[in-house]
């Protein structure tokens, strides 16, 4: 397999996805089989795969996007989450000595800052224009 044509982000995401899929496969198979030895082996294999925590151990903000909240409130919370993610990557970067990994984390931090900037502009539009969240064809009367 030639992986040189893929960037690091794609490779890391593919690896995580593969680990999650394999864990689910082994657990599903273990539920189906009757042979206890095979069941134990499948569950062992499932336990060997990467376990992605349901809740991150890193204290990043959680955004409540429930219907009863104003869109502006949700965007403001998402902006805080993007800044927290940026700060997290920058903190991680400071723990590493390898330049390539430090650069990767800086790129991720910059990406989170870019997400924040996009949300800030959308929030500005939302607050400035009353009907900003209305599709243009409804707003224009078409």
C-alpha cells in the first residue's frame, strides 16, 4: 500500500476510523458466536483496538445546540470551543520536541483559529441582519 499520497491528517483519521470499525466488528461477532473460546478471543481483540472515549478527558467546552437556544448563543459557545481547541493544540505542541509533530499541532491550532474567525463573521452577520438565518429565496419573496 502506497500511503505517501495521503497527508498526515487523512492517515490519522483513517487509522482512528479503522480502529473503531474493528472494535465494533469484533464486538458484533462476539455477540453472534456460541463458542465461548471464540467469543473470548473476539472480545480480547475488541479490547485491543483503540478505545475512543465517549467523553474527552480534556476539559474542552461542550456546545448545547438544543432547539430552545438562540442561534447566536450556540455560535458564541462554538467560538469558545474553537478557541479552547486552539489552546489545547498549542499546549500539546509545547510538550513535543519533534519539529514535524510540533508543526502538525500548530497547523491544527491555526485551523481552529480559522474556524473561530468564520464563526465570528457569521455571528456578526446574524446580529447585524435580522433575517440572516432566513434562506435568501424566502427573504426575497420569491
